[in-house]
């Protein structure tokens, strides 16, 4: 009985007639409201931080450095990561966060593999992301583009090709062209037999009138249709597969740097010497930078026959630029370089267009997927030499190679000679194997 009375005396009693109780209740309410507001603000800020580019690139910088660096030099550097990798809507937000938990676990336990794989099979369809800004139905007209290469000869003289790119759609209202593949009237489906979508033995085209045409390559095995290989509908990403994280070909970067004056074209054989350095293997970025500076300094600045403050400044600027080029497309510590991730936007280093447009994909009717280069672009000018390039005339013409290769055959491909090397196996090379 005493224990019961003692417990009753200890019980909480709220008496709203008691001013002390009322004041305490008010204080508790104010504290709860303040805590709720701060929690809401904190949650809101946390949400936006986890959706920011800085979170994706810097918080996980140990892993995502290559992607973060290449993103900032891409055409989509002003577009946040989540606009492409997640997009709008709650369903994809939840999917991305669930996938992110697995990635965070791998990061914290150091159980991830290098190089980081490109999640092309888990990407949201381009119709729901890319086409928020890029509208296939409104592709029209042509683009003119001049591509300038610098030779590896002593004077580094240029060779330029001016192209008229047929980037229109398939409507026929304006100049039709490349983007008919994803226009509303046509549907292109294909089967790829490898993870990176390099090999495409089966293609189906459905025309606006519903007519279907199937094209198969010489390597096509009918069993593929009964396998687990995905029949994929073509969209933007099938050609523009590196829209942001572009690991650029160092050859292209060196040509651009010479053209922009960042590497002085007057430095003898600079193109040849720079490309030789960028084709070597380095275990670390620091090692690469040291070798670049050491070699170019010895080649140009330690030569007693070459003098002059202006020349010395040009060489030092070139050294700094070559280091920058290396750091923008080689990441040896992350086992990534420009050969790791194929870029299908074109057909110079990888069989981007040639995966289907190789002249071997044939329908039962005998129709062949075209291999005619003029279907996608016309050559409106070619020239070699400083004065010749500067005064290049506008004239539609056939392509000629700057090296005397004779008459090129229709089945010849750029990649027959210029194909990117096999991806570097950094682990094996470091072992000396």
C-alpha cells in the first residue's frame, strides 16, 4: 500500500491551472517546433547536397575523380549529374538511392573494382533525360565542321578536312540525316552480344508504315534470338555514349592545343615528340609529369643550338599544356585512360557507326545497310600546308588521305589503321607482364 502511494506521488501530473506547468508546456512546444523546423531545413539541405555535382564528384573523389574531371570539360558541364543519372520522378529517385547504398558500402569497405564500370545497362532511357532538352522531331539542317590534324613532320604543318554533317532527322521537312535513327517515324532495334555494345550482329528497322526489315551480319548466329541478349530500342546513348564523361583521344587533344596556340606549332617536331610521350605507360600521374618535363626540356632547352627567351617560354608553355592533356584523359591510379571507355560518336578510333554501317549487315531481300560515307557527311574542302589550309576553297569532293595510299576502297574503314589500342591493363603492366 505504501509502495502504491509512493508511485502515485511520483506520477506526472499536468495541471493547466498551474502557471508553472503551462509555461513548461509552452517551452516544450517551442522547442519541438524549433527542432522540427531545423530538422526540415537540415533534411532539405541534405537532400540537395546529395543531389549536387560536388557530392557526386568530391565526396567520392577517391573513386570518381576521372568522371569528375572529364565532366567539367564536357559539353554538359552546366548540367548537374542527377538530371541525367536520375531525372525527374520519385521512382527513379528511389532506384538511384537504393543503388547508391550498394556503392557507398563498396566505397567504405574498399571492395570496389577498378576501373569503375560504366552502368550503361542501368541508365534511365534517353527519352526521359536527353530529350528533356534535345528534341529529335526538331532536328533540322546541316552543320559545317573543320577537322585539323597536324603532321608529325619537323614543321608540324596542318592537314584539314571540312565536312558538311547531315544532322537532320527523318521527317523530310528539312534536310534529313543522321538523327532519323531516333525520329518519331522510325524505330530501330538491335541486339549486342557484348557488354560494351561493340558487336551488333542483328538490327531491325520498322518504317512509319509498319514495314519491318531485319539485317544480320556475317557473324550472326540465329541462336542469339533465343538467348538472354536484350533487344534494345535505339536512342541517343547508342551513338552519344559518352555525352559528359568524355575521355578524349590524346591525338585529338594535341591537335586542338596546337590549333589554339597552347602548343607552339613553330617548335620543331613538337607533335611527334609529344605523341611519343603520351603513348608511353606511366604508373602514376606524377611519374608522367616528371617524364614529360624531363624529356621535352632535354630535347629543346638543353640543346645549345636552340636559344632565345621567346622559344624557351614557348617550350615551357608546351610542357605545361602536355601535362594538362595527360591529366585530363589519363588516370593511372584509377586504372582509367582514353582506351578504357569506347566512344561511339564517330568512326575514327572505334567502330561507332561501323557497328551497323559496315557493308555486311544484309536483309533477306538483299538490301544492305549502307556503307556510303556521303549519307552522313559530305567533304566540302581538303588541304595540306599552312597557306593551303588558310585558303581552302569550298568544293564538294572525294576524300583523299594525306599519306599516299592510292584509291581507297568502299569497304575501307578509318579504324582499319587508326583503331584505338586495347584497354590498358594497369595491374598486369605494373607487374611487368
